[in-house]
C-alpha cells in the first residue's frame, strides 16, 4: 500500500486516537525498519522501549513457534510451567519475591494500586488508600492509572475519575512531606520519567522518599514499565539508587513485542492479595510467558543491561560533542543507560521531521525533547550515524 492509501483507509476504520508518523511500516529486523517503498530506517525507538532485543529476534521467534505448537492459553485456573519459569527468572533480577502477570503497563499499575490499598487495609488494618504521584509522571491510560497520571491534557473529557490520588511536585521533598495524610497508602513514581521528557529523579530525593515511606508506613511503588529490564544500564532503574521498592511494575520490553506486564512485590506486600482478590484472563498466558522468558534469557546471556550502561555513556558523550559543535542548539543531553533524552533549545518538530527524512526513527516528547529508546543491542555505528545526522539537522539551515 502507498502511504496515502494507508492514511485514508486508517481514517476510515480506526478510532482517531493516534497522530501517526507519516510512515507505514512493512517489516522490521533488529534495529532496522522498512517502509512500504522498501526504504530502510534506523530504529531508535524500538516500539517505545518494547523491542529491547531488536525486532523479530530469531531465538524469540523460535521459542514462540515452539510454544504455539504446545500450548497457547488455558487461563489462570490451571498450573502452567511457562509462567513459573518466567516468574523465577524475572524475580532473580531484583529483591522482590512474588509476581502477578498481566498484559500491559497500565494493568500492572492498576494491580499495584489495588495491592497497596488492600495490603494497608487487610494486613496493616489501616484505612489508607491514597496514592501519591509526582508531576509530569505517566502511569497509563486506564481510568485509575490516568487519575494517578493527573495531567489535564490527558484527562480532558474523561471525568469523573476514581478517588484517592494526590499529586505533588516532582523533586520537591517538602511538598511531599506536606502531602502526607493518615490515609496515604503509597507513593508511586518513575525513577526516570519517560513521557515527562526523560527526567531523571535526583538520588538524594529518591532515597529520602524511600526513607519517608519506611517512617510513615507507606508502600513505595516503582513504575519500571519504561526504565526497567536493562534499559537504564541495570536490570531496574531503582537499582541505581540503592532503594528497594515494595512493588515494582513492568511491561513494555518484557516479551519483546508480545503483550505482557508484571507486578512484582515483596513477600510482605504480597500478603495483600488473596485467592480471588485480583485476576486477568490473558495475563501470564503460556505463549507470552514463553516469549518473555526467551527475552530475559537473551538479555542475561548477552549482558544487555551492562551493554546499555556502557553504550549509553558513550552515546551521552557523543551527543555532548554534538552539542558543543552546534552551540546554542541543545539545552541538555541526559539519560540513564540507553534511556536517552536530547533537549533542544527550541521546539523540535522540524528537527524531528528532518531526522525521519534522513532515515532515523525516534520520538519527540514535551515538544523539545528528542527521546531515544533503542534496542539494547543496537550497533554503536547506528548511534554514531544518528549523531552525524543530528549535527546536519542542527547546522546548515
Ligand atoms: C508506557 C508506560 C505505561 C503504560 O503502559 P501501557 O502498556 O501502555 O499500558 C505506564 N508507565 C510508564 C512509565 C510507561 O512508560
């Protein structure tokens, strides 16, 4: 199909929820994407931090094909070894000891919110239900996750929202202390705010939050849907800060493109759920579990968290050099591992379009932040080529 045909047929049959890039994708492999004219692009977005080990990874394809022949879905009414193997593997990467599998980031966060409330009531015997979140956060689009996200732009037209959410200014510890109430149940945050423009929370601030949670009996929920699974240069973003959240949520990269989310928690927090407390029909199905297990095995074997750390620091230096060569054009280069943001001095729509024309796929967030979320095994040469292209875009005009 031509782009024009894709566009008009999309307009006919799909809800108008997405302002799409002017590009149709026909196929993808590793860190390359091809459009319908056969044009090749370097993919620095990885399906929004999803295809962490690259598109159509042969080992994941093989694992999925094998699983397709064996078992796809029977529901969580039965014991299945695929989800146990996955749970054991993912729990080996952090301090948590229980997992609940679901299908998306929003659903993982919903599970976290429900668990925090029920734990406070049933285990601690306290009427605590309020979830505190930070400004410019993003926790998903379902109603409760959107109440947690709290941005007028995203909430427009959808009120009323579930009660029991309060938002405080990110980075402001005094505001957080002021916001604490007898009904405060948990603080939910992203250590790197992805949609918020790749904003990295300050180390002392985060450690103070963890201490505050301890002191006042709140649970700490780390939304690692975007930062988790190696992207930050460690398995989990919070592991850079020496804190141990009670609940950790995951999704995006978990099954390298198949829908899969997880809510991970400590043994203590897990007491908040009982038989029948929470459920999902598809969550942790055999097929997606097999894909996720294969994904984690590849990440572990190929040391992709370590690679994200080293390639990420190289990229930050490289982009800093770009910034030095184009004075006044780049306000800041920041990131953790391969979770990278280049904040431009001016709104970046034109630069973003020019980069797409040059064959580089990335994301523009908060109007001026070029966000890069490449596969963790992307060749260094692709990032170098991007830096050169960016210099051209910021230079000549
Ligand atoms: C993408 C994202 C979500 C929502 O995930 P979905 O799978 O789209 O529901 C939640 N939290 C963070 C930090 C995210 O980046």
